[in-house]
C-alpha cells in the first residue's frame, strides 16, 4: 500500500513509508485473523476507530505517533505469543483461558479492551523466566 505524499514527513523516503504501511497491515491482519478480533476490536486495541483502520489498510492515511506505538505493542505481543507458548494450539488455548496475572481475565478479552501492554507484561514475564 502506498501512503499519500501529504501523510509522510518530507525526510521520510517513500520506500520506508511503503515498508511501514505493509508492516502495519501485516500486524492488523494478524490481530484480525489470528486473534479473531473483528475490525472494531482491532481498532480499539490500537486506539483508533474502524474507519481509520480502513484508511490505513487502503494506504489513504498513516497512523499517528501514538497509534504507531500501539501497533508496535501489538507487534511485540505477536513476537511474545509466537515465542512463549511453543505450540500453536497452546497459544490459542492460553488466549482464551482465565489468567490469574490478568485478575482472572482472558488475554483475548483484555486485548479487545485495548490493554495489549497488560498481556505483553504477562508474556514477557514468562519469557524472562519470572514465573519459573
């Protein structure tokens, strides 16, 4: 997807913005397809609305700094989720079970409410061996 000229800083090369747009789309698609979030829930997770997600995916606009940070959090969540539970079935099971460190909440529900960093914190703790 190509981001329109007016949405790029003058110093940012076009190739960089094209790569960033693809990375954003890849992350949003992962959240939709793998986590099973609908587009409204994906939007909530990155502090945007559904129409904004549509514009990003079509290359009509680009995320603001705050939203890019949330998308980066989602990317980190993806890394942790694909690393910590080694088995894909275990990943999906973990996303949909009650987790004490999330006050009994299900990780996917916490993500739907836009609290990606809370789920990342639990996974990062497991990744670092804090719960061994």
